[in-house]
């Protein structure tokens, strides 16, 4: 029989994690409610002391260890948030831990893990993806005998994450029509499903994944756990190649719908939350809100809850977040522009080719005296997507057009 969390175990987990995690607020977003003509509430797990819901599962799991297991210590792999939850639990319970993280993990998450763990935790950076770090942590487990604390595929982890659902139903006495949950490995989603299917069975649960890492959606489509060959690692908190063996059957059977959102859409959502609501979230934390547009007709007049999973965002990523948002919104375009090698060519391009509101944001040019025309890589930010066609037309008519790079990913990555 497949594993399915019980309400009894989830309530026990809630008592355990009450030592370190207070209930996070469930707050209506008046802006989003107005935009979607519904009641949109945000479950603010980004306000936990480790700035994500991951403290729940990690503390519940590590607290369940026997005295003998605690002496052995623990080991885990994480893209960041689980690492911080494990580190905090190790420090609080005085248990030695080793945390493996991908080498590309934002520095902010690495430093916070070290801060929460103190002298009780060692951080090891390994590989380019969560799966690389995971494999290294399993080798460490075998070599040392430490207890492995899985980020999502463990009953105690799932039961700990499920306490988010208990809180939501205690905080909102109005029937909840839709619940949007971010999915990486599926631990949070599996926990929420177990609570809502028991206590609020009419709630539709929507799983949301990154478009560049659709491991759960692919697995559901094929009816088995599938390992993706490649993923886009940008949404690091949800970018996994393979979902859990325990979480997959639960999500496969009980999710009402499984959707993906484009990384660029998530980036625009991050910027909107910051600029309009003064809320700082990480990419994985913004995914559920980014998915609302796909349901804008369906959720009119409904009571909707979105889980905001975390806020561990490195400020150094801001430029990339803005760039991805502009590219997604078709407001940032890159070209190879062929400039005639004569005085005044650049001035002519700026004065006659660019529109009055167009802005050059990237320019790479090297003069070549032996060529009649010299290419430059030029990035142009527009005020409206409709400005693109007239811009391209003017470039072609005046012999400045070389190539358009946005739809050539290999060339784009090489030149920009």
C-alpha cells in the first residue's frame, strides 16, 4: 500500500515544530484580489525564521531521531532552503550535520546555512545541480553512517511540511476553492494534499513547476517517476531532475491539475511583488502567483490561497531577474547590427533607426578597417512589444539589420 500521511501524524508534527516555528500569516492580497476579481490570500512561509517552509520538515525529521542516531550525525543535500532548515535544526538540537549544496547555489543561501548551523554544520559545495549534490551526499552517508535527511521524499519531512495545510484551514474559515502549491520534489504538495483531502476535500489543488524543470508533470504524463536529462537551474528551489518515490503517487492521484510557468514570467512576478507589494521572494516563492494568469477565468469570485514558499533571494541576481522578465515580456531584444564603417553611422542609428522611447542597454562593437560593414551586438529595451516590428523594418530599410538573437538560444548565450 502506498504511503499516505495521516492527520494524527501531521498533528503530532505540528506540536514538534511549534518549538521553532510559529504559524506564518495568511494575508489577503488586495492587489491580486482586484486583478483576478476573487479573494487571493498568500500563505507567507517566506516569513519563517529561516525564510521558508523547509524548517518544518527538517525539524520534524531530525527531532524524530533516536539518541543513537543523533550521535551519528546527519547529512543532507539541498539547493538552499532545506539546507537552512537542517542547519537550524542541527544547531537547535546540538547534532552534527554535513550539508551538500550545488556549487551554483546563490551565495546568500550558502552564507545563511552557515549562519544557522554555526559550529554544528559543515557546508560542502558539490556539482552544478541539486542532483549532483544529492549523489555526493549519499556517498558521504555510506562512508560515515550518518543519517540522511531527504529534502522531500521522507514521511517525517512530508508530515512536517503538511502542517502548513493545518494552519491554512485554522486561519481561513471560509471554504477554500483553490490552493496553488509550488512543486520541486513534491514534499510540500504531498503534505498539503493529505490535509486537504481529509479536512477540505472540495478544494482544488494546483501544482506549479518551472517550465525548465517539469519533473512532476512529465512523470504524471508518463505514469511513472521520470528522471529529466537536463533542466533550467534558475528556479533553484524547485529545479530537480527527479521527484520523490513517495511523493509521486500522492501527487499523481490527487492533484487536480499540474501546470508549468515560464522562468521569465516568474521573474516578472518577483519584480511586481517587490515594486507593488514590498514583498521580497525567491523565484520558487513566486511560482504560485505567476500561475494565476492561467486560471484567471476559472477563479473569478473564488477563494484562492497561494503558498509563498520562501524569500531567500540573493540581491546579486536582480540584474538577471530583470533581464529574464524583459525578455519574457518581449521588451528586451538583441540584434547583430551591421554598422557602415563611416563617420556618423552610430549617430544615424540612434537618431533615425531607434524609436523615441527605445533604449540601448547593451552594445559591443569592434571597428575593423578591412570591412565595409562592422557587426555589433546591440541590446534594445522597448516600451511596448508592438515597437519591435517597426524597429526591425527601419533597420532593414536602412541596411543596419544583421540578425535577431532572441530566437537563437545557442548564439544568444555565446554573444550576450
